[in-house]
C-alpha cells in the first residue's frame, strides 16, 4: 500500500489488486461493526472491479500433533 498526500485535504492510496481483494473481504466480514464507512469503501472497491479472493476448494484440517 502506498499513500501519497495530494494536498492537505486529499490523499491517494495505491494497492495491488490482490491486497485490495483481501481488504474487500475483510470489510465485508466486518461490515456491521464498521458501519457506513465500510459500505462506502466496499462500493468504491467493487466499482473499481475488485472482487473478494476465491474461496479454497477445501481447507486442510489435519492435526500433526506434537513431536
């Protein structure tokens, strides 16, 4: 993530698409706790063509135990 101040009132934030996808996923997961700001950021990200990362086909759950 790169943050650049354009002036005293405006900043520009640049992120890689993969980082933006993870940010979107987190914002959607915490939408209730974050309120309106989350909705606004989600709309901006989705409007820019960002989608959450795909869910894995399966999750590894085996337990190796102590050695």
